[in-house]
């Protein structure tokens, strides 16, 4: 068999980066444009594909307090903590207006349905209404005794009115014709976070952190219903009924809950569904995508598209692109899809180019820590902090993702999972799970997966390590299981019996990762001691130690038929190693924080890495392309060298100098100028040749920069300083100094030449003085 060509060059094919890092968002439902604040930028992207549409710069330290877009996505309004409000034209990013809206930061904003006026609520308790086109105030509404926290335009008795809510617990209704408060409603006991009008305009509904929704009759000026919604409300609004031609009220907020209600009766939609609040997460904002779908923004930075169903309440349809948190694990699903676990209880199924989010695996109730997909992409095992392991059947073509088994029994977080090889029917033969309870479990699967009524029980459970288990792997033949732990040990187990068959010692710190070589009886491990070790399973000895990372090695994968290793580490780098030489042959750098996840496809032709910086990087092997480019470059340089030689022989100085500059051959260029200066001197020439003077006097800026760099280098050496000084004199005579100083980097080159030029001048003066002694003696 011919030797396997190693992969030594990788290009970044796609960098899937976050578009959301917290704070308020804006959404134009008509155009599906999502606007978020990200560091020193305000980013507009396609809500479905994640494609960037515009990017606006801002002061990184000036926090965005509110964002809103007109429904036609033509204008964007952004309020900052500095009290500045800016109106941008979209997508050009042109500033149309900027003004100081309030004496305190703007907390909430809304735009009327006609896109004509903007309402702002400030922390000082004022409500202001602005002409959106002119950027001037039309109304100043006083009456609230605290921070204005909610606004909503509506029509009452054929006239536009504005509803406002504040942390004084009151809801006020404002007549925009008279600028007067026509109603003040009291009944809540905490801050108002959401307001909405019913379709008839006869009622306004308010949601509060006091866990109630009040229905206010505008004609009677009183509350007609109090709905206990079981959670603090951060947002409320309307969504279509799944079957009837009517609107359903939704509330969202505390406990990560979003619930549907019949607002006329106060009854909960889907009352039989058990409510399980999540104390570690919350919904902080909801925007309407269309009449059937809602985009929920969560405190864990995820953004989910949810729709209302008859039987199951709100269901997550997908996770919006670009809202990843810290990427904990990833896996290839077939050839064109990726599974991403990003510090939430969900797993996202996305396209490999990052443009589509195909689905979300929802079922775990706490953060997913580990996953392992079968080679055919049909099965995937996941483990989470909810102490459970789940097995999923993935039908990517039809976007159907089904949890077929839930395995319980661990008493702490499941930190690692691994599937056994597929049987003849295409079922994974077994599943191994490892936990922070330091135990290892095996569940038999196989043909039992065809019967949904069979619930898997552990075939064996063993105490595997004395400290947390970080990774588990199954050998290609399914006979051996490997586990690694913070106790610095790597243990090999008989997969059938659960008995120890080997212990590998050598790492000086906890071991984070291991992987079997699918083509030989070798195992690789990565540790907090910053090394990768390759072990012989037969001899249970370390064969190679690979050093080069400056942080803990967190993930490993074999490529190139087991001749190379890919490692991901806490130093933010992914490295590709040649096992035979022990050398790092490629370093992949696109992360700014530790890289937790790495997965390979097509024997390493494609690599995906995910890090704590919330970036997913897709790498493509370009070894052959790079080799072809190098061969072409070598051939080009050989031809150019021959041409240069021909130009010199023909004394075609223009082409010779231009070619020598482009080839970046300092020595060849020096020899060329030395030959000219050592030839018979032509009258009136600085270099000694009039044609060379003309060539040097007619260079473009890039050529001048290269020439100045060479002059600087030659000026350092006494032997070549004369060439440098004559060329410097020529250039300073041929080009205006103002023009030269405009060329980037030239001033720095000048500054570095002054000391050496002064030294040469002193040396010549000394030599001249010494020559007078010779004259005197003669």
C-alpha cells in the first residue's frame, strides 16, 4: 500500500461567529432582519440565514439600552446609556438624526404602526413622542413616578392613544391629541414589563413581575380580570391560535417560561402540560416573527423560534443562527450538517456552512455537556447536567429529530458518552455513559431500538475513577472502552464485562481527552500537563509524547488513516501532528479562548472546532492546492530569474530593476546597482547611468517602499552604504518630500536611517582630515 500523504495545510472555510452577546434586540418582521449589539458594533443580519446585512460602529463602553426598527426595515433607532438616541438609515448605515432624548437613559421605545412617530420612556419617569422623520419632540407626557418600563401604541374610539407602564406599578393611557393622561390604572404590585391592546381597542392588557396580567376596560376605566400567570412577566403579546381564527395571549419571562392564555376567561392554554421553571434561565424579550411564530431571547444568550401547538404548548422550532454561547461540544451529522452543544440544554443542528439552523434537540432540562454521533449521522447520544443520557434518531433530510431513549441512574452530571459500533441492522450496539458521580454505565441497544416500549437498563455499573471522568471512548471493534479522569489515569475496560484490563500512567495532571486509533492498536490522550501522549494498547506503554500546546489539551481526533492527530487546547489553538515525526505540521488559529470541541470528517479533509469564544470554525484541507501553488510559484520565479538575467545582459535597466523589486531579491538588486555604479560614469547621473536614474525616478509607491526598505538595510553596512547613499540622494532629488512622507511606513524608515547616515558622514569627514596629513607630507 502506498504511504498516506499527510495533511499539512488547512484553510478556514467558514467562521460561524455570534451576532448576539446580550442586551436588547430589534427585529423587522417584514424583512426578517435581526439587529443586535455586539461589542463595538451594532450588527444587522438575516434572521433566517445569519448573513450579515450591515454593521454600524459604536463606542464599546456605551451600553445599548433599547433597539427598535420600523416594520419596513428602512430606519433603525438605537438608544444608549449615554442618553443619546440615533436614527440610522438601513442598510446604508447613514446617521439621519441624533439627539439627547431624556435627562436619563431611555429604557424602552416603540414605533407606531404607520412608522411615523417614536415613543421613548426614560428612567426619570417621562414619556416623549418624536417625529421619526424630523427627529423633534411632539409630546412630553408627565405623570409616572418611576422608571418607564413599557410602551404600546393603540387605537381607542378611532383615535391614536399611547399606553405606558412604569415601576410605580401604574398603567397610564395618553390622548395624543391633547397630551393628557385620560386614564390611570392601579392594581399591580410590581414593575410593569409588557403592554398590549386587544384587536377591538377596548381593552389594554398589562403584564408585571408580580406574576399577574391585568385586563383593563378602557371604557369603564377599571380592571375586569386578573390572570395569575405563575411567573414574573417580561413580555406579553399575541400569537395566532393553531386551529381557530383568533388570537391567543402569550406571557413570557421568569423561569424561562412562555405560556398561552385565553385572556377573556383567564384559562391557561394546554392546562394539562406540566410547568417546569428553569431557575438558571429566563426569557428577557420576545418579538413577533410573524402571526404564528415568536422569537424568544433568553438570559443564556440563546434566541429560539417558537410556535404554539394544541397538544404541547409552545414548541421550539429552531435556534436562531449566531446565538451560540460557549461551544462545549460538536459533531458531524452526515456530510453536510453539524450538531452544536453551546452551554444550554439544547443541541442545534446546523448546516456545515453555518447559513441554516435545521432544528433543535430539546429534551434535556439542564446544560448538555457531551455528545457522540454515529458515523452515518443517524444516531446521537447526549449527556447533560440533568443526570440523564439521551439517544436521538436524526432524520436530517426531513428535519425530524426524535429522542428514542432516556437513560437515568447517574446521581450527578453526565460528562461523557460514547456509542458502540453499528450492528448489521444499522443500530448502535450499545451506549457507554460516564458521570461526575465517577461511575461508568453500559446500556445495550441494538435491535431493541425497534421497540419503543423497551426501556434500557444498565447492563453494568462500575466505579471507574477516584475523580471526575472527563471522556469516554469505544474502540472500533467495540471490545474496549477507554476512560480518562482528573485522577491523571487512563483506564482500559472490557466492554462486555466492565472489568479493568489496563491502566496507563504518565500524565502529570488531569487527563481531558482520549481517542482510539481506528487503524492500529493505539490510543492517544490529552492532558492538563499540555501534552499529547500516544500509547500502545498491547504493551500499555507511551510511544510518543507530543509537546507544543501552552494550555491543557481538551480534545483529540485521528486523521489520515491514523497517521496524524488533531488536538484542541485551552491556548485557543488547534494543532495537527505527524505521529511518526512527533512534529506539529499545522496550527489552526481562529479562536480567542479555549477550544473545547473538535470533530473531523472525511478522514480529516474537513475539521470543525468550537470554543469558549462562541465561535465555530470549519477548516478545509488545502494541502494539495498549496503544493500546486508552490510548484507554480517556483516555476514562475525560475522564469523570472531567467528574464532578469536577460535584462541585465541587454542592459534593459527599467525592466531589470522593476523585476528585481517585484521578486523581492535584495542581494540581486544590490548586485545590479553595484554593477551600474562600477561601470563608466555618465555625466550628470547620480547612479552613474542616466537610464537607471530615470527608472528610479519613475517608481510607483509600492516599488518606492520596497526600495527604501533595501536602502535602509544596505545603509547599515559600511561595504554597501555607498550604494544606499547614492540611491537615497537620487530619490530625494526625484520625488517631493511631501509625497514621500504620505507613503505609509516611509517616515519610520527615514528615522531608522538617520543614525547610520550620520555615522557614515562622520567617518568620511575623519578620513578627509587624515588625507590632509598626506598632502602636508607630500
